[in-house]
């Protein structure tokens, strides 16, 4: 374990509401392997600085350290009246999700942590500062349980900011310095400046609401405010919710009767963002590549599947059994993350030529085919995945969703029943959404001509 730098270290304590989805699965936005768009900000200590590293403690029933996070900004006040001095938030990026979290029993069985304050106090605060000596001990525990983590944390400690955060800052720098580049998209913009506080429209803090607007602008030729949200990854439903929230805050606090529109600038978007954007014409999208800036795509510490040649699944199945298969898997995952689905599929085919039982190639090929609405082919891939990974709620759920799209409701119900069985077997709470489809039995009650409503179905593992 290398010696820590001058940065600070924190422990954030969070309840199940914030680390589980409604169905009891881990929150997708906390999984760096999915390159999901984050929710934006997290409550923190007022002394938090950009680049600080954080462990996330999950309270009962988990009782473990499940994630490594980096602060993407200094702490900023999220309250209108901050006399108490405690109501702060910061932007964040999840760097690592532990396959084997540091559990409460691990902490209690480690004599070197007997005097660690959070453990002695039963984690009864929301934020703890971690002293460097305890940071080292905790990371040694994590490295003992998670092969490969030692090298990753050493790499992280050497740099003040992760590459993902740095590249997003560079993108924002380039755009803020050259807003005229948006004229070709019909936007003649200048940064907003608050008339009272003189706060710039860059990283504009939403007092009383939480979060910061990347760029709040005024349109020189049209009487309207423009909220810009930048993502150096794919935009998803979290991005849509985030910019909608900011637009509502601007409308209420600043704009009054003046119109407010939103622009999301990202590396493409997923189907959920596309679906959400159909309900309004006030939010538009621009691809980063179309701006012409030479900003490289974000590289995550954990790749999309987190696969390494020696890694195995809970069933003991290797992710890849040859160097060439591993290379093609990594390449396919890069295309998948960047929404280049047509390019991803041949890569997964190459993996399967070398390793026909590679479940991640079957699953991710299925995900790519689903994004291209090739449902029949998606199901064939997921059937292979269920054969090799029959206890995965995610695989069964994905198969059920694809079957719904084909109006094959009886088979869909069976697949979602399997998902429920495997999900509850993991000790999670009762699923809230999938029971709605189960209640649709018998299938004859479902109209053959109606479009099934599946917006409530969770897609995270």
C-alpha cells in the first residue's frame, strides 16, 4: 500500500434508500462498470475538497463498505440559510465497486481498527473523516478481499483527479471559453451572472435544491435562459431527470415568466433518455463529437464488465479463457459504453469464437441487440446466458423485457418470475414492480393489440 498524498479521506454513511433500487438491487448509478450517468451530487462535510477519496458505508442490512468514490468538486452550500453550517453537497464519481465489500465482521476482526471512531460509534453519523493511518488499514483489508484492487488504489493515489473527472472538466473549460460554437446549433449564448451575488453561470449552485448547473446561460437573440448539462459519458434517465430538475429551479428562482430550455451535451444517449425526451421539446441533445473538441472519451477504472483473465463468477465460470478473447471482450465493451452497438456485436462474436461459454459476451451482445431492437436475436443470446448463469436476476429480467416487446407475455411472466425468485433469494426486499406483470395472469386478459407498459421495470443488476 503506497503512502497517501495530502488529500483528505472520508467515510460517507448511507441508508438502503440510497444504495438500493426500488426492487432491492444495487443502484445502477453507483456502478462504475456501467458508465451510468451519475445523479450529480451527494451530501458531504463542509471541508470536502475536489479530489478527496471516500469510502461508502452501507447501513443495515448490508453493513459494509461497498464503493470507492472521489469528490468531483469542493463542498458547496445547498441550503438557502446555512447558519447551521452543515448542509453541504459535492459532485462525485464512483471509481470502484467492491466485488467483495469490507463487511462489519472484517472490521471487528481487525485489531488495528479497534480504536477507529466510526466503528466504535456504530456509524451513527453521516460523515466521518478518515485519518491516513486508518485509510491505509482499510485499503489493505479491501486489497486482501479483492484481487487487483491493490494496483488500482495505488494508481488512483498517484493522481489528484481521476481521468473521468479531469476530462469532463476539460470539456467544460473548452465550451465555456467558446460558447459561440453553439451558434451552428441555433444558440447564441453568454454566461449568466447573478445580479446580486455576481455568481457566474458556470457551476451555478442551486440553493435550497442541491446540485450545480454546469453552464447557466442567457440567449442573446431570444428571450430565454439555457441550462447546459455536460456528460463525458452516455446520457441516461438520470441526466434527463437532473437537467429537468435544474430547469425547474431556474424557472422558479430566476426566470419567472421567461422561458427556460435545456441542452444535454454527452457522448450519445441510451434508450431511456430517448424515451424521456419525447415528452418535451424543451430539452435537446448535442453529441460531444459534433462540437469538434479534441477531448478523449472517459476511461473508467473498472471497465464495463470489470473482467480480468483470472476473475471468475460466483459459479466459478471464467470471464475469458484466452488473451485474444479478453482483448475482443474489452473492445466490445468500449463500443457498448459509447453506444456503438453495431460495432460491439462483431467483437462479442469474436469472443465467442474463442470462448463459446463466455457469459459476459452473451449478455453484452444481448444488450447491444436489445438497443438495436433486434428482440428475437436478443432472446437467443439471453437464453445462452441463462443456461450458464441461471441464478442471475438481471439475465432473467432482460429476457423477460425482450419477450414483452414481442408480446410473448406468457414466456415473459415465466422469465420475470425467475428473476423475482433469484432476486429474493439474495435477501433483497420484495420487488415492487414485477408483481404488476405477474398479476396479469392469465395471459388472455392482456390485449393482443395493446402496447405493454414496461417503464416500471428495473434494468439494473
